[in-house]
């Protein structure tokens, strides 16, 4: 039977529609799902020479993952003093310039991490050994650093971790270093934030600390110290917009996830209530899951990591003051956790959304579900 032109066109359209239905549809990105609740999602990124297998935008596989999932990027190390201030009288921005150029070229928003990391062990050698002759000498060093960084990148950086980890967890007091001794701990904080506000008036200014919810029941001094720091900043009128909650959450107990959550959730909510009650915004700046004590078996471990991550994010996303969520890396292949805290069984940590072969894991599914749930609450 000979088909009419109309019948042929209709048949062709039906075949095309059938083909489209059969073609796999890419899942919505984590950022797109987060966006349904008015939030944004992103990740840390490193710089490495092209051709090196690293968590860098120069690695095409990792760049594709970032571009598929994220709207925000933050440098893993390349804006820290060890990279940009290898000598006291000069700056080296080459690595971070490359990250910033990549981010701008691909339409990412960019966070600045960090203008000052307080613990002495993270200073460049020259700074750790410096003997300041006066408070004015320390002040000149710090203000010059902030102004140089902020003027170089202008509005390309929308948010800065101005000061990182100023509280000593074991004592809850401000850290004692050669820099804090020269200026005074509170004076250092005030100087850094006032200088950053002057140099980058458009930017969100963040105090960032190594915090996660299990610390509310095993390290109360740290939590109290951070609250005291935040209260002091508000009382003195220091321009701080948000608390950066690093959120390296930890499965460090051989206990069911539900029990770890039960111990952590109520005191953590009390802490967050106090923070937002002072008028601070919240940022999840460095999310991942340390699965140190989770089982070796992959299926069981991935389920435990996903359940724990979902429980934590469910609490955090209940706060409208939380707008940005960033992972400290998207792929287990490049996670910092393996070098920082290796597992006894010598297997790779599985604390990021994608495994070492770039396949999505249950944690990615759990994060998407939490973002979607938070979005439905937002509507």
C-alpha cells in the first residue's frame, strides 16, 4: 500500500518520538535540583599540570563532572598562603589565576579560600618563623595580603573565607600563634574582616571552621569557642556575614547510623539555632563523609555513607539561612581523606558523590533527594 505524504510524515514523527523516549535522559544536575529550593551547589577544584590524573579542571574527566553538576567552585589549596605567599615580599598567583580563568570562562561562581588560615602548621615556613617587631608590622602584612588578593580578583570572587579555623578545638580558645600574639586574637579577626569589607564590598564574608555535627557531643569546647567568637564579632560590629560549616562529617564509631544521628542531631540544632539567632547566614563549605569505621564491603559502606550524609543534609537544609552547599571534591579518586586519615583496610575512602571510576554513588542519590525535599519545603 502506498502511503500518502501526510501518513508518511505522521509515521516519521511517531518514530522520532519513540526514539526520543528510548534515548536515556541525563538526570538533573545537583545544582539544578538545589536551585528548586533557591540554593546553589558546587565543589572544590585543584590545579595540576595538564595530563596529570588529578582533581583538577585540567583533567578532562573531572572538568566534565564539575560542569555537569556544579555552579560554584572553590580552590582546594591554590589561594592559601602556602601557594600565593611562598616568600614574604612577593605573590605567586599563577595556579589560582588558572582556576579563576577556567571558572569565569565556564560560567561558575567562585569562592575565595582562604585569606588567612590560623593554625601555625599551615603557614609558609617564613611566616611561621617570623618575629614581629610590633603589632603594626603584623597589621601591614595582613592588610597588604587581603588588599592584594581582593583587588586582583574583584567581583569574580563572590564569597571569601576571610579567616579559617581561629578556634583551638581542644580548648575552645582563640589559637596562640606568632601572628595572634603580635596583634591579639580578636584584633586579628576584626582587622581581617574590616579590611576584606573595604577591599571587597560586594563579597559575602565568612568565618570558616572545621565543624560537623558529631563534634557537638564529643568536643563541646570547640562548639562553645566558636559561639563565643561569633558573639564577640557581633558585639564589636565586625562585618561577618556567615558561618562556614566545613561539614567533614565522620563515621568514626562502630555504631549504627541512626545511633550516631541520635547523639548528634539535637545539640547540633541548638548550636545552629544560636548561630542564626545572631543573624548569621550559613554556608556548607567543604562537605564529605569520612567513612573510617564503616564496613569494608562496598555496598554496605556506600549505604551507610549515603544514610549518614542524607541525615546531616536534611538538618542543614532545614535552615533557610543556608544558601550554598559545596563538596570538598566530587570523586573518590581524588579525595583528600585518603592521605589525611587512611582506612586500616587500605581501601579508598568513599565519602564523595562519585566513585573512583566516576560513577555516581548512593551518596549522590541521597544528596539529590535532600535537595529536592528542601525545594518542596521552599515552595
